[in-house]
C-alpha cells in the first residue's frame, strides 16, 4: 500500500495521491446527483406551499418533502463532506490516504444506504419525513438504509483520522496542522459522536419497524433523534467554516488574523454542541422548564459564541489580505475592489452573510425557551434553516467546487461568465426566499402543512393578503434559486464531461 501513485500539483506544489483523488471525485459527483434529486423535489414543494398554485396532492407533497429532506440535508451534504475530509487530510497534508480500501467501503455503504432509503421513499413505503418521528413508521428497509449510510460515514471519518496520523508519522507537513484540516477534524469528531447517537436512535427504530421490539417511546425518540439531527448540523457548520477559511486563502490569499482564537472557536463547537440539541424539544413535556431555560438561555450561547468568533475572524482575514494588496483608501476600498467576479469569493461572502445575518440571528431567537412556543412548527423554522444549510453550507460547498474542478478534476470550468453569476442567482434569491418564508411564518402559517387554510377541517383560516404576498415572493424567489442550483449542476457536470483538460 505504500506504493500509491501520486502527481504533483503544478499550482500548489502539493502531492496528490490517486486514491485520494478518485475518492474525492466520486463522492463529490454523487453529492451533486443527490442535489439534483433534492432540487427536483423542491419544485413540487415550493409550488405546493405557494398556496395560490398548490400543485401537488397531499400524498405526493409529503413524499416529496421526505425525499427532499433526505436527498439534501443527508445525502448531498454528507457525500460532499466526505470529499472535503479526504481533501483536508490527504491533499492538504501532502500525504497518501490511509487504507484506501476502507475509503471505498465508505463510499459503497453510503451509496447503498442512501439509494435504499430514497427508493423506499419513492415507492411510498416511508412517508415519515426526514425526522421519522415515532409512532410514524416506515418500512424497515428505510431505517436500514440510514444505518448503512451512517456506518459508511463513520468509516470515512476513520480514514480521515488514519491519514492525519500517517501524515504526522511520516512528517509530510511542517509546523502545526493547517487550520482547514483542524476545522475538518473538529467536524469529524462531532460526526463520530453524532453518528453514535444516530445508531442509538435508528437501530432500535429499525428493530421496531421489523416487528422485533413491541414499542418505541415517542418522547425519548425525539430527544435522541435531535441529539443526532441537531449535532449533524454542527458538522455542517464546522465543514462550512473550514471551507470559508479555505476560500479566503484560495481567492485572496487570506490567513487567519489570530489562528489560536479560530482554533479555540472550533473547539467550542465540539464541546457544547450536543447540549444545544435540546432546543428541538422545548415545547415537549419531557424536560423541566428550569432545565430548558438554563440550557437555551445560557449554555446554548457557548456554541453560538464559536460562530460569532468565526463571523468576525473570516471577514477580517479577507480584509487584511486585501489591504495588503494596497486597497487601503478609506474604510471600504478593500470591499469595493474585492474580486466580486470570482465565484469562489462571492459565494464566500454571500454564504457568510446569509448564514450569520439571516440564519444565525433567527436561530438564536427561535432557540430561546420563552420564544420557541410562538415559532414552533411555523414556516419561520424552514425559513431559518434554509438560510443556514442552503445559503450557508450549500453555497460554501458550491464555491469550493469552482476550485476543486481545476485542482482535482483538472478541467477548466466551462462558461466562466455563467459561473460568475451563479452565486448571485442562487445565493441572493435563496436569501429572499428564506426571509419571505420567515415572514409567512410570522403570520402563523404552519410548516410541513399541505392544508394551511384548514380546507378539510371544521374551521377555515384565512391569513389575509400580506401572507399571500409573502408566499408569492417565496415562490418566485424559490424558482430563481432552483434555477441557480440547476445552473450549478449543469456547469459542474458539464465541466466534468466537456471542460478543457488541464495538462501537466
Ligand atoms: C433549491 C432551493 C430550495 C428550495 C426552493 C427549497 C424549498 C423547500 C420547501 C418549500 C420546503 C417545505 C417547507 C414546509 O412545508 O415545511 C423545504 C423543506 C426542507 N428543505 Fe428545502 N429547498 C431548497 C433547497 C434545500 C437544500 C439545499 C437543503 C439542504 C441542504 C434543504 C433542506 C430542507 C429540509 C431539511 C426541509 C424540511 C423537510 C421536512 O420538514 O421534513 N432545502 N424546502
Ligand atoms: Cu437544531
């Protein structure tokens, strides 16, 4: 295994081993295929929640909602994260991949798992939505798919840790571990803890669905599920912030203003994220009011603090780098003269803006015990998390792609003019979509509801013309965002197929 093949990257001088390169490629491509599936289902959801259109019938709506959640939040994001882990370990540390065989096992298990889960949803055997709250029950194959996927992801993390150890042992890099790798390592540590919680949740549920366990406790399930479901979002945040630092370096040569502080912030995520999961059960009777207030009024903010630190440190790093290039006139020349035409740079900034100003602020407010009862299960919640996982994480991953294509796939991006507008089309319309969704939620429209007016119930609810307007804005902005997503898929896949090969 020590005789792995490598090439030397002409741009960075890093050694890139073929096994790592192939695994990065297939994980990234598979991620994009699932993004496409998620985007197709988004059309149906969007045009149904836009009440004036109300496209799908109730059964299809909930089926599409389930598939959308799984394809996007689970498959697209985690496959892409696997690519990031291999990149942050083998490529950035200049090292061969530890046990490429297990890397392949990671890929196959995750592919079989995600495929099985998706097929079960499409066949109508799992209309349980992404949270699969018991006593809703799916066919046991659905849970098995999720378990296989999670085991695959754990193996991916193991290969990552193995490679870091190998790099240390073989001294393939100098000094301390690069910040991006450190951030990815924090993501992988959280991933191991999270996936263990996921196993505790889904293995009994699977046995229950197979008829081997007589009952599952609904409240315990919810607590356990969110130990997994919320912490998973922190893997995404860690991976996203690691991408922010990487994009800062790739686009303008930024280096962290104070690397120790950034590292400490990553560590805060690892330490405090699991307890922050409890904001998902604030309206449930299980925990005491005092416990909830302490948790969400105080402890939650230790994890929030980490994001606040990165929210200063990332933009500051790009500012310092641009000022060093001589853009020092006034307070904002650096911002005006920044490379806004570089899709990596614009993705970085729109991602930071949407994640912090829309997703972060609403998240802190909605996660507070006293306010949660008002926002719970309204459209404010999907409005909030589309700002975090879509404008934040998804756009950051899209931004990285414009650099991965030439560096790892060795292809020139086709239609660079279109790539330049993609972050604006996708990111800005997704920001508008999220805010409009939040505003519809402010007027009380429920989330995950096919029948928001209670048409089939004894009392009909009319939300009035302002709500109709917000839903229409959500609809139009959502369509533009889907076009932006489609443009990304077309450009990325097109580049792989017909992009000019970069030699040498
Ligand atoms: C292309 C743009 C997108 C549009 C227009 C869109 C639209 C929607 C809509 C209308 C809903 C239903 C909300 C409800 O009725 O409660 C929804 C749910 C959801 N979306 Fe998206 N979405 C998009 C992209 C994404 C991405 C990229 C992710 C994840 C990375 C994502 C994750 C989710 C999740 C987790 C749900 C909740 C599923 C559930 O409640 O079980 N979406 N989306
Ligand atoms: Cu959460």
